[in-house]
């Protein structure tokens, strides 16, 4: 596992990323052609290559204005990634838009489990945040652990994907930490800048959890609805349940927070896809058809609550055991915390220590690999 370090002005950071990861970025663009989301959205008789050409033009039109207006620094990184990887800007914007594409109602992967613990809840007396990143199996070769040192912003360290300027799960040099789980609402976005760009900007400009919450809830954002876990070096841990136009903040209960993929606050349940909804998306993998939208999310939440009891202290080993869990029956599936599925599985796992400014990362299923530790240069 390699930690890629990029530094300089925003354009140069992007260019370094594009040059270094050029082969992976181009390979991912080829794999996009096979995505069920693309097939589900494509008119039946339209060739894939023509549909993707149209999608690139549309992405450029939808994203460029919002990104260049509200996130000019991140826009320069995207331009740098495009130049470094030898892509035109419309293609680079299109690949940022995959975050919005995977959030379509016809394409639900019900992914990710995040855990947050206060210092009082851990035997080491330090706040800990952990996450299993579950995603499409086709994305397995495209993990990226990245440190950025931008001019005029805080250093960041975390995990994303090779073509993306934004952050999915990470921390900054002050210990501010965020994880990003998908959620599903009925909201229609007014803006189309991916949420991952807002998270990168948040990490580069904020130090404390309360400051970060204010930043992200005011941000012009599109992309996924989400459940964010935000923590800082002082041990403040919060969940932010967010859609394109609404949000609610959830505090710790008994020193812990658990995020899967459905909202738990009354404010956000009002805008959520109903829990008993059944999805039948055209072009979806057959084994997904007819499943309840929140089934996996609900089962994983229940299982974490069974494993982490109120009033008991946890250590790193306990947290790893939860992230590797295959259920009471030890039967790995699409509904277990360590997810095994023919379509979408656990592709990465991370444990963040905000006070130490340290993250441990493994690639692949949590039960099959060991963590590597990274700190800031």
C-alpha cells in the first residue's frame, strides 16, 4: 500500500495526482462503461459510447458552473488532474460526477458502516472514528490514500479515488476527521458540486467539529445524500445527516455514534426514501431487484448495537472485531458489517485517531487483510 503525497498550489496538486495515477484514471474510465448505473440511465437503443459522450457534455454543463463559482480551488485541482492524466476538462468533470450518478434512485448499494467513540468510551482515553467503505466491486483496484499539502490551506490525509479532487474519508493536520456514508432522500439538488469537494474544502479550512458542521451545512452541495461522522482532536464527535437542501445534527449517545445508511433524526426522516420501499431499477443487477431499500443498513446498525454495549469501554481490538463481523451466524453477506457480495463489498477499512493525527488503512475486505498506519509527513 502506497501513500501518495502531493503539494503546492491547487493546480499543481491536481497535476501531480493526474500524472502519478494516469493509468488508474484511464482504466477507471474504461470500467465506467460497464456500470449498471450507466445501463439503467441509457436509452435502450443508444450505444454506450454515444451515451457517455452526451453524459460528459451534460456533466460539464451542470458541474462546471457550480464548482468554478463555489469551489474555485478545487476547480483548479480538477483542471490539474485532467492535464496530468491527459484528459479534456469535460471528461474530468464527468468522472467527478460519478458521485452524483451512483446516488440515483435506480442504483442503490446501501453501503458503509461508520463508528465514532468519545475519549470516555475508549480504554485508551482518546476519541476514535472507524469506517468500512463498501462500494461497487468494480472499484476495488481504485483505492487511493493521499496526503495533500496545499498552499494557503491545512494538510489533509485520507482516502478517495484516483480521479477525484475531493475527499471521501479523511483528517487534517489539526485532527479534524470526517467519514462519508451514503443516504437516500427524496430531495432534488439545487446545486451540483459533489459533496466530496465540500468535504475536502472543509478539511482544508476548519479545525474543530462545531466549525466543520457549520461549514458543511452552509456549503453549496450536490451529489449524495449522506451521513457524515465529524470528530476533532478535543474529542468532540457528531453525526451530520444531510441531503442537498436539509440537515440535522445528531450527538453522541452513551459516548458513541453509529452511522449506516438511513437517517435516525426525525428532521431528516421526513425527506428519506421510505424504509419499506422496494426498488426495481432498470438495468440493475438481478439480485438487487425487489429488496427493501434500507434492509442492509438496518441490519448492520442492529448488529453494531449488539456488539457495542452501552456503558462498556472499547479498545482498538474491539473496534476491529466489529469491522470484521459476519453476523451471529458467521455468514458473510451483503447485510454484514464486513460485506461480501457479488455486486458491492467492503473495499477499504479505516481507523482514525484524531488526537494522534494518525490513520490506519487496509484495502480489501476487513476480515482478509491487516491495517497499515500513516501519519502526516
